[in-house]
């Protein structure tokens, strides 16, 4: 146990402030639109962030897409707010634009404003593209699952202790049941049609694994705000008990607002059930799977976004979560009983 703790601590010693901010947004479910500064310090950090968003700066088409999105963002700011970014921000190389947003002074604020609008423009284009292509949800899910599986294989080969990785798709009856149980009874509020589950060897391995997910698969800026549930890694304790406390004074938001925006516990879970849960809109490139689209890629880019739910837990907690009142069968029973009572308004009880 001591060796495992020391190994986990060694990985935490390698964290940058940007790494910690990425993990924090997964645990808390905040929004990057509320940020006032990035924390990227090197060109490689910028390249890695863009690669995970399917924008490889070594690809001229990706650079052209970034420029296209930036022009759209600048035009929006001019139309809506008569805001003109300084010329060096408006024309900066993509790497420099992100580094400006992580620096200080007037250029930093302007670069942040432009990047926030670019973030939304790019996401909207991907969502629009998905509605215009002749491709089914099942084909899209296949692409996402294949991408995720490759990444998790990379994580294992890198030596991180992920002892189990699984994925699944919520079946139609389960979708109906969940919507009947929710206050938001619209299909748009279903975030877990596609689900991934990771089990780490120990509790100390969770944060390093989340960091690798940010580096390889999940753009932290597309973690869905308000959909994170963190019952395993209190952020304040993470700073108090590990070397990550060295970043305490650099964090952008006050620690008193740690849980702001996080969703509440699931009412159907067992009394001692504990998990980390978050939702991300994963980017997927379609130009290789679907090369001809009558110019849509020129207009909207080749990236679409697919919502997926992630569950992360350590092995000991996973075992506890499968026992007695915490088990999935008991969860489904409580959910089904609640739905039946809601449908019948308590007039009768389900047979059996």
C-alpha cells in the first residue's frame, strides 16, 4: 500500500496547473465560459489540447479550420458587441493565441474572449454537421467506442493501473424508464446513451487516470456543466493531503465554491454507493469514415460531437457498490417502483 501511495504521489508531482484545472472541471462540472485565464505554459501543452479535440496542428486542414472558426468568432464579437480584438490576437498563430490567453495583461483578456466564442462556434458547427450527414447513431457510437478503446489501451500500456474498462449503450426500455423517472422528461436530457466505466486499482490512482483521459480522449472544455458527481475525491482534501497543494494560490475559482454546478446524488442509488460520474461531448472526425459530403466539411469542419457518460471508481469501492442495497438490481427496482407510482399516481402497486 505504501508503494502504491508513493507511485501515485510521484505522478502528482508531474502535474501542471493546467492538468489540475482539467481534472477539477471533470470533478466539479463547471464551465470554461466562466474562466478568466487558461494555464497553458508550453507549445506542446497547446498541441496536446488541440489534438484531443481532433485538431492536429501538423495538419494544414486543421489549421485552416481553426482560422475559419476564429474568423466566425471575431465577426460575432464585432456584430454583437462592437468588440475588436487587438490585431496581434486576431492574427496570432493558434499556439500563440492559447499562450496569450494563459499570460497576463490586455492581450490575455482579449485572447480569452475570442477563445470562448471559438469554443462555442466549433461546437455548434459539429452539432449541425451531425444533423446533415447520412450516418446513423449506431455508426457514430461505433466510431466513439473504437476511439475510446484505443485510448484505454494506450493508458494501460503507459502503466496506469486501470484494472477494468467497459462500455455499453442504454437500451430503449432503459431510456424510457429513465425519462419517466426524471423531472426533465425530454430525450435531449439523456446523457448516458453511451457509457464508459473505468475501475482503478486504488483510490489514489483516480486523479492520475483522469489526467490521462484529458490528455488523450476528453477535451476538458467539453465536459458538460452541471453533470458531474464526485463522491470519491474531495478537491479540498486533494490540495490538503498531496503535493498538488502547491497550486492552491493559483486556482482560478475560490475553493469555497468547490461544488458549485455539480449535480446532486442519484435518488435511486444505495445508501453507501459512491462514484465519480461526468458527461463529456466527445469529438470524432468523420472525414475518414465518410469522405464525401458535398462540401459540408469545408463549411462546418469534419468534427462531430457525441455525448458520453463516464464513471470512474476504485476497485474496493466498485466491490462495495455491487453489494446489497447498492447493487444495480436494487437500483433498477427502486427506479421502476418510482416510475410506476408516478404513472399511476399511487393508485396501485406493480404485481410481483
